[in-house]
């Protein structure tokens, strides 16, 4: 979690958020109190300062300031976390350099069961605007959530199925905002009510944008230089007039999400069910580029055109216009997901068990990829079921925690032009245990998991994997307010289905992808150390980590082409990830009417294979660039805000066939004015992003050389609570 939220600013949003996660608040007389923040991604709902595993939490004012159009963009400013970015609509969190199938995305503790880990252009079916709290567990969380959590967990807490009884009454809150960088229009409405043992909830969000403005051209300087060199070598000319400028074509999006839930709480039993419909339609930028023109051929074509009669010339112009319109349209994705969640909790169901908790999610996911002419190119479907049973045990030999059982059943299929993976059924069964006890003034955590994963493809060999994970953590207070947390893990991961069964053109990443159904398990040994404390008016937290991989799974560039696409083969080799991240909060001023703080952050990760593949180097692709940043945060009784600047450094440690990424500054600002009338609260806010209008490209993105981040933009909005 953040070292400290600005107290008065947190009170602004906390007052306007029904069932929001706890945050620092002020009482009417100005005295500050700090409420506990619970981590819902742990079975025992431990306090954030009790968890040995490194954890970040966005809630209250901090979450309100960082909300973006996708999950990755919302959490990307936290230390150690960036976004994959496949255009403004698509962003999956990258944790300490690990992404895709190594990061498990949860909603209320159960997997999202979408197709976002299968391809970089697939959106995460989670709407961050509907979150009460977003939790990020850094490092392996395989003990609790399986092999897909080897890199970490991102859990969105919605509050739709509350775990405690409520008081009679209702709460209504909403938000509207508009932005200029893409003519964005967003509206949110949420209703929570309690009557006796019944609790009910409704929420919805709508978002619509046009194509995003960008500071310069779509292609990076490195790509233009490479294309110019290739053109010169072939005796051709690079036509720079073909480069799109000022706007990122095909980057618009349209999202709608609607959900409702009903819960009943008795003396010992609680039941709840919710249903959510998530729909989004968005473009895939990057489907544009230069054209090389041979001068001699071009002259000959001009001479031939003069010989054509007028009718043929008009027909040719008409065909050319149609062709240009088709190229400019770009592929769009229409995603549609229906999700049903159910929750059951029982207090003391039998001796030795303090609580039984069951969570279930059933997801019907599909998306179609639509060509510019309106034809459906590919249909992706993923029908999934996940269920978790957790038994919270009474103290046993000083240990208290949970034993559990988890089952997953998914049917994935892709039919059409981009069906680079055959249909696959995946089943997973697991037993896990998580136990903790006091150890002196500290806390010891132990965990273990046994899991089996089975793949049954429509073509190719069926595979099954038996996986084992162990985890141990120690959180220990030190003298004078300092503490440390040490976490060690041994984890195993089954290959993702595309690593086993892909074979074809993967148009989203512009590669020809080859799987290998003989690949084995990936193993990781992880060690992380976190130090937390304060010196005078400065609060500090820093983490360092090392993960040694055996048989690390990655896509290896083969240096050849198939169907005019570079061939990449799934392979395995040992690898090492190591890095550090830190945060410092300096309290410059603290009085009854004003608080003024400076927050400094930084992170860095290095990732390499242990050996050097033939014809290449040992660097791994899309590793985040190092960052340093700072923010000036202020709050008064009515105003709150911040001015922040973050430096992304050059990323030159790239594989042989990849281009380096230039560094950039990202300067943002946020200011909010709070108002209240009796029990009604609200705020008007203004947010500015990329104030320097920098050409910003993320090293973690497949599209870094084709699609920069949006340019300078401002958002004006209103939040209210009744």
C-alpha cells in the first residue's frame, strides 16, 4: 500500500464512496484517525501491514486520482508495476517485468476467466471505475491462486458481495467526466442499499472516446531509421508522407458495464449472487506503416497511366480509394462477457473451523475481430468456471489460516483468420494451505499447494502437469518504528496453452508463432526483502528481489520469415530476474488547515537468459524501463491535489531483433474541490496528463514502435454521493 495517503484528500473521496476500502479520514474537529486496510486477496483478510509478501493497494483518493480506461493504466504508476499497453483500450499489469499468463487477474478473489493472457491485443474484462479497491501482490502467489500467479496477483474488489452485515439505509454515488485528448465521455452510477438481512447493489458505467491525439507521428524514430536503411539498401525511397501524425488511427473505444447483486446475511450464514455484463468495442492501432517506392518503377507507372483512357483511370482511382479506406479503417474488436458470481459463508460450520467460505464464478466470454469491410475475421470464445472453497481454521499449534480447494474448467476456441491456437479444454484441480502465527513481535507465514493442470486440444497431444509450490514469509518489527519482511517461494507453472499449441500467423503481434507440445513445467525460486520505516519527517520503504527460473518459457525470434512475418518459436531456458523499487514520503507541512508532502518513487528490473541463443543475445523482450519520479501532494479542508513527474529511462537491453526504446518524461497534475451539504458530498476535479506533450512509448508494449501513448490531455469531472 502507499506509505501514507494525504489525510484530508482521502476524506473527500471516502465520504463519497459507499463501502469504499478504509483510508485515512478526518473527524469534524480535525483529528486524524487511520482505519485498517484489509487485503482481500488473502483468505484471512490480513491487514496490509501484516502481510510478508510485498503488496500495493489503491483505494480512496489514491484510486480516484489514478483511474484509467483499463486496469493496466490505472495501476501503472505504482512502484514495480507498469502496463503492457496495446492501445488506450488494452492494458494488462506488468509486475516486476513479468506479464501475461504469469500475472493472475482476479475480481473479488476469483479469476476473470477472459482471454487477455492469450494475446496482447485482448482487453482485460474488468472495469476499474467500478472498483472499491485494487490490490497487487508482487512476486509468486501460486500457493493461493495457482500457476498463473507466478509473477503476482491483481485483485479488483468491487463490494458487490459484501462479507459483513450492513445497517439499514442506502447510498447513491456517481461520476461524470469528459476529456479532450480523445473527446472522452464517461459516466458512472452506483447504488447500495440495506434492509434488514438483505443487501442489494446496482452499478453501471459507460465510456466513449474517439481516436486519441498523439504528439508526433505513429512510428518511432528507431523504426523510421531502420526502414530508411532498408529502403536505401534496396535502392528505394522511404515515403515519409505516409506516416500518420497527430492522431493514433483506430484507437477509439466504447465500453458499457452493468451489474447487480443481492445478498442475505443471517446469524451464521451468508449468501450472495451477482451478475455482470461487460461489453467493449475498440480498435487495434498499429495497422499502418510506410510504403517503399522505387523511383524508376514509379516513373514507369506514371508513363503507363498517361496511356490509359479516362474511364480506366477513374476506375483505378476508385479502387485505390477503396483500398486506402480499408487500410485506414483497421481491425476492431467487439468483446462481450457475462459473469455470474456466487458467495456462501458459514460461521463455525463444524468443530475446529471458524468459517467456511465458497466463491464461484461462471463466465461466458467471447469477442470477434472485425475487418474494416465489416466481415468477422476471428471469433474467440472462452467459457470458464472457477470455484474456491476455503476453511478458516481455529488456532492449531499457534497457527491460524485456511485450507482450501480450487477447481478451474475452461474451454477456449478461436475460429477464423487469426486462429493461431487450436481449441483447447483446460482443467485444473488444487489443494492449498496458508497458515500464519505470531513469532515474537513478528508474524510467520507458511503456504503450500498441490495442483494438477490438464490440456485437451482438438489437435495435437494432450498434456497434464503436476505442480508443487511452497511459500514462507516473515514480517518482523525492528526498533524505533522500522520493520522488515522477508518472502521466499518455490513455484511451478504449467506452460500457457499458446506455448503448447500455437501454429500460425499471430496478426496482433505481427509474428508467425510456433508452439511445442513437448514443453515442460517452468520453475522459479524467488526471494524478496522489504524494509519499511521512518526517519524524522520522512517515511521510507524499499524492496529488492531475485527470481531464478529453470526452464523459463519465452518466444525466441528465429531470424526468418513465414508469410512475410518474423517466425518466433516457444522455447525454454534458465533465466534470472532481479531488481529493486522504493518509495519515500517527506512531510513538509502538517497543520489543521493544510498538509503538504513530497513523494519520491523509483523502480528497476533486469531480466536475462542464463545462456545466449544461437544468432541472438540473452536479453528478454518487453522488459520495463527503469523509472524515477516525484510528486508534490497537498490537501486543505476543501482542496486536494498533486503535481507529479516521472522519468522513464532508455531501454537498450533488448533482444537482437528488437528496437531500443527512448526515455521520456511523464508530467501529470490533479486538483479537486470538495463540497458538502449535510450528508451529501461531492467534488469537482480537473486532471492533466502528459502536460509536456512528450512522445511516450512503453518498452513493455508490442506496439511501442507503432503506437505512442496519448498526448497532452485534460479531464474535467464531477463525483457525488447522496
